[in-house]
């Protein structure tokens, strides 16, 4: 079994090498900063390297976008500490980046795919979530002082998340990547959490993009506005050039049922002509869990996949022929 798995892993590695032309990891360490400082340009100049452009807007204050920083203040939880992350240090190296809700990242290569990036809360957001302030309630509050939300679990089932949205040719893609920076929705308090270290956000499901943006949402809102500070920090932003990787032109109406699933899922698709495909199931870290070879027949196709042995969580199915690939996300209960 180990030999078979090794061969399958090697086969996937060779396939990925053939498809990926270049990988770029933006660590933000190529930018010069004094210790405990951040990027500020009064002209609102964007920054970037190697085909990645981070939008930055200055209007007498940091109005929007992304700034690189090495701030290490994990104590000041007010608006005077917008740039610092709660870890106090970068994931790697000296610098990292802090972004606001709505921040935009563009790519000069329209065959770019975002593998993912490391994320954590800013000190400002973390402190407000844990303690509240004059505008925001403390997450999980049991006093009934919040507005617009009912106490359903003995405390407010609060949450704070980021949505990564991809764009291609000016059009927003239908898929997005959600990641919870804080989650108090579970019954009781034992499972409540607020991210305080670096965590990887996998964005491979977005596929090819020419830009991405970040939307942030929270359970704490008043009068149509979010009360939770809409900031997050990131590091080691990884992109790959995927020349030749497009959606399978031979396949259409690709779907997965049921989703979420507890035991079996069925991959349904139509094919214009016969071909052989490789199907990989991998987890959110990119680790290959299962590999299947299948013959595609002309017309309707249905493939049964047994997921009973998988742990609960988010997985991706990638279906590939010798030229192209397509991914679909599913949840194992």
C-alpha cells in the first residue's frame, strides 16, 4: 500500500510540475522598514513585486487596501494600533502585511492561481472581540446588551470571518473561500475561539484569477454597519502561474451530491467524447488523500466516491486529463 501511495503521490507531483510554470511567495521582506513601523505613502502608491500588486489608498489617513508592517504591539487594542497583529511577529522573516476589508490584489499574469496565505487577527480586532469597546460588544456576551442578535446558546453565537473572492476578466467568480477568525456559534463555550496564531487559508478552489478581494463579515452589526474592526494580517502569500490549466472543455454540468456528505458522494458530469481522467481528493492543506483513474464515456457519467474513512472537514476533488483540470469543494460530515 505504501508503494502504491508513493507512486500516486509522485504521479501527482509530476503532473503539478508539468502544469505549474512558476511559484511566487510574497513574504513582504523585500520592502525596507525601520523596526516597529509600517508602510505609509502620502501619494497613495500601490506596491508589489513579481506580478503581484497590492492596492493602497491614502487620503490623509490609511483609507483602504494593504500595508506591509513589522509592528509588534500586542497590547494596544484601539484604533491607534491598526497595523499590528496579535502574534506580534511575522509568520516568517521580519515583515508581514495588514489589510482592510475590501482590499484588492491584482496580478499581471491572467493565468495566476492563489495557493493561499497565512492569516491571523490584528491586535485591534482581537482585543475588541475579546473585551468589546464603546462601539462593539464582547463576543459571547451573556448580558443581553447587544442589539440585533438573540441569545440562542446561553451567550451570543458571535462570529467574525473573511471571504476571499476571485475575479477573472472583471467578473466575480461564483466560488469564494471563507475563513473564520473568531467563532462562538457552538453551544456552550468550550469550542469558542479567536485566532491568535498564524493559520493557512487555502485558496486553490478559486482557480485562475486576475485579482482577488477580501470581504469581512461579523455577527456584531448596528444600523447596517459592522462593529467589529475590519482588519486582518497576512504573510507568505503564495501564487502560481498555471499556464494551460483551464476548466475541462470535454466535461460540462459537473456536480457533486450529496454535499455535505457522511459516507458516499456521487460525481456527476456530461462528456462530449471518451477520455481518461485522474481524480484526486485532497484536504485543505493540499495533501492528496485519494487518487482514482476513471474512463469517461460520451454522455452522462456518474462516479461513486466512498468518503467514509475521511475525517470531518473541507475537501476538494480535482478531475484532470492530460491537459486541463477542474476542482470542486465538498464537506465531509
